[in-house]
C-alpha cells in the first residue's frame, strides 16, 4: 500500500497539464473574442452602409429635375449602396425631409435631409421574447445637402 505522502506528491506535480490548461484558457478567451470581432465588424459594416447611403441619396436628390425624379433616384441610390454592403434595403427605415418649405423640396438654397436607420442583428442571438425578432442594435445616419442656388435655371 502506498503512503499518503506519495499521493500528495503525485497530485501536486504539474507534469503534462500545461497543454490542457492552454486549451481550456484559450477556448475561454478565444470564443468571446471571436464573437466580439464578428459583432463589431457587422456593426461597422452597417454603419458604413447607412452613412454612405444617406450621403449619396442627398447628393442625387438635390440634382434631380423634379421631386418625383429626385425621390426615385434617391431610392435607387439607397438600394444600391445598402446592397453593396450586404444590408437588406427593405429592412431600412428611410425619412426624407426638406426645409425651409417641407412641401417643396427642390427650392433654391433649400436643404434636403435624408435619415436612414437599420437594426443590425447580433450574430447567433436567438429570437427575443418569442416575437421572432432577433436581438439587434439600431444604427442610423443622417445627411443634409443644400439645393443649388441655380437649380431650375437649366
């Protein structure tokens, strides 16, 4: 029969456990880090998408011949820009406002503001509260452009 001292010495030795500790600690640190990188890249992608779409939409809006043409051109610019970044254009909320006269968007030296918002779903997150809505973070961007003082003089 072996003495209790033999078992104590054997239990306190570190031989062969370094690889197991490395794998365990590595997984505990690596998995959350990878998830954080994936989530932040999705947020950055959506942020760049809505920012670029809002800026491009205001630029094409103020160059249109009529309000109808301008709205159609802005909608196309938003759809193409969001699609380039892999963001669903149908899920975006879009608001176009004009000032100083909200009913006449293309008045000389007037301002057109486009606000676009999307909800970025968190990767691998389950649907929240049985509403079939994935957990997400809202991202929005606003851009304002001035109508040329020479608009309509062509």
